[in-house]
C-alpha cells in the first residue's frame, strides 16, 4: 500500500513519536469494555495501541483514502464523515444500546477547526464520559485559563462551566510528520457531574456579547444586552470581560433565563 501524503486542507499532521504515543495512551487509560470514539485516527498511530487495550474502537475519519485503510482492521468500526456532522448523542445510543450509556472521546484534532469541534461536542456533553484531545498548546492554554489572565477568553468561559479540564502532556513539533509550526499538548476534559441548569444558547449569546470588544468595559457591550432583556439585578459592568469569573457569568445567565421564562 502506497504511503499516505498529508493533506493540508484536512490539517493533517501525523503523530510518529513512539514514546509520546505511549504517554498519551497512558494518560487516556483505556479499559477493556470502554466505548471509545477516536476522531481523526489518520495513520492509526494512537489507534493501534488503543485498540490493543480496548479490543474494539470506533473511529471517525473524513479522508476517504485513510478510511479505506482503516476498514481493513477487523477491530475498528469506521465512520467516514466530517466530525461536525456526527450526532454524538445518536452515536452513543447506537453503540451503547441504552440511554444511560456514555462514550469516551479521543483524538488528534485538526488545528484549523478544533474550536468548532469542541463546541459541537458541547452540544452532546450529556453522553460523554470524558474527552482527551491533542490540540495546539495555545488553545489549551485558553481553555484552562484563569480570570484576569491574558489567555482567559470566550473559549475559557464557554467550556469551564461544563468541564473540569487539565493540560496533561506537552507534545513538541518534532513528534509529528510533517512537524506543525506550533507546540501541541493533550487536554483532559471531564464533564461536571452536576452542571448548572442553564440554556446553552442563551449562555453562548451572553458570553459572545461580553467578549465581542474585550478591551472595552462591559457597560458598552454586555450592559446594553442586559438592558434590552429587562435585567435590573446586580452585576458590575465596570469590568472588562476577562475580569469576570465563570461562576458570575453562569449566575447572570440564570438570572436572564428567569426573566425570559416569566415573560414567556
């Protein structure tokens, strides 16, 4: 079988460092019987050691040539699709056979669409046990950032309300072929057991408005948004978006949600 050439349009960088691969698999800690889905298995660098521990693995691959290679492996269930079009809730129900079943999701995500994938999975978080992803290190820095830091952003606030997250492993460019021009890392994302009961659509709109002009104080952005919704509670809009901790954004969303429910 001829060697596969990495395709730029798919953002392909194939992991080749055996020691790094072993460390990633150890961090994931796959157990026999786990229902695991790998996004973008590529040349199966992580796929092979994962399936050796699991016995069976479900993989999502967009590249038709790579999908054809993967289908030759009897222990793989290959889903040839754009990951952004995969209904993970329906997939979990199909794989587990019962509504209570949850899936573990792993993958070396294409860096050019990593944020859309994270938000897509957020819509299906109820069926996820945990997630381990290889991402650009600076993206993970934003995901796990604390308030009032330069990395604290919309991404931080949109994910931290729902996940416990940690940067668990640094991965240098030379671990890949071809090497990316950025540092990479592995993030662990574990959904919170008792998340706030907020409307994700409303929360997303609130957070996007807050960070739309992050150098301005919130009175000029979020303040107007709150006024339009009849909010008359206490919230300090004399701060910038990056100064507000996640729990305050959540509480604010709950208050606005309550107003909307009364008006409905």
